[in-house]
C-alpha cells in the first residue's frame, strides 16, 4: 500500500512539472493562437499546389501518350515543320508532350520517316527539295522544263508559296493546272528563248475547224502519225452490245439578228446591216 502511495505522489509531481513547463512556453510565445514562433528572417511558406489545378494538363499529356503511334508522329512532324528547328527527344517531350525515349515504336517510326532527318541526337524536318530562298527555287524549276508539281515545293521553306507567286508575276515561271489531278505545275519561262507568234499564224490556228465526229478526229491524228488517246469505234461497238443507244448529234443553231436581238453596240449601226 505504501508503494502505491509513493507512485501516486511521483505522478502528481510530474504532472505539476509538465504544467509549469507548458505555462512558461505559452508566456514566452506571446498572444499567439497556438502557432509555433517563426524566425524573423524566415521566408513565407509557398502556397500549396492543389492537384485539381493541374489535372486538366496531366489528362491532356496522358491522352497524347496513349494515342496511336501515327497520331504522335504527326504531332512531332507538325512541330518540326512549323519551327524548322532541330530538337532532342527531351525538347520534343517538353514542346508537344510526345515521350520519344519512353516509346520505342514512336522513336523507330520517327527515325525512319521520310519527312524527318535524324543525326543521332536531334530530329529536324526534311523537305523533298532542300531550298532556302527564291533564287534557289528558280534554279530548281529551270531544271524541270517539263514542269514540277507545286505540291513537291510547298514544304521547302516557309515562304515558298509567296515566292512562287512573285516569280510568276515577274514572268520568270508559269503556274498551270493539271487537268488530271487538278494540281498546279510550275514551268520555267526562260527569258533567253523568247517566242513570238505572228498574227497570221494565230489567225490560221483559230480558223481551223475541227471535225464534229470523234472518229474523224482520230483518223486525222493517225494520218499525222499520232496515236489517239480514245477509241471511239470500240466504245460505240461496246455500247451497241450492251444496248445503249448513241446520243443524237446536236446541230449548232446559227445566231441571226432579228428585231428581238439585244444590240450591245448600238452606236455602230453599220455592223448590223443585213
């Protein structure tokens, strides 16, 4: 019983000692609301970044890296085409969030892509024709007297389309459309070989009347040693086999001047005397 009393006495003394220690600490801290004292030269704590503020960006990055290989390759090539700069895999990751080092399929496809040049460290855009300015563009076009497709020149350098229009306006090249593909073709217009056509030759060319029947046109071509691109006789024979009636030939109406004809050059009456 005596030992129990002694234990209680020691416990009370410890409690009193702890209470006095806490009172002295509170007195030194001043009127603070329980917050520990901060040194005068200490920097204020940085605001905590909530995960929700960055969730959208992280989801965007995750969707890019989970996209098909082709979509990631296009994203990188677009970056290289727009900037015309060389990027390391780390820089590509920072610029467009495509992790080349973390995806072997993307790395191998990008390295072997025809539009990409890889020097072992950096990736850059590779156009079909290595051109830098308008002078080099003109030299290249003059090497193709049969014409060069504009689509093969579009990605040579950023202002190539403006330079093509400038060369056309200066009369140094021709830009004509291809009837088959509806694409523009650039032809050289070499000023060293100017061609002048006489008016008599122009009138002779315009005065030639072509046959109305394609059979006659094909015969004339064959007489002059040329192979027609069409075979009207064979086409008509096949149409008859399948029971397709030939289209009736339409005769051109002769335009005659009557009282109801609207005259646009009424100030020149001598032109309309019958």
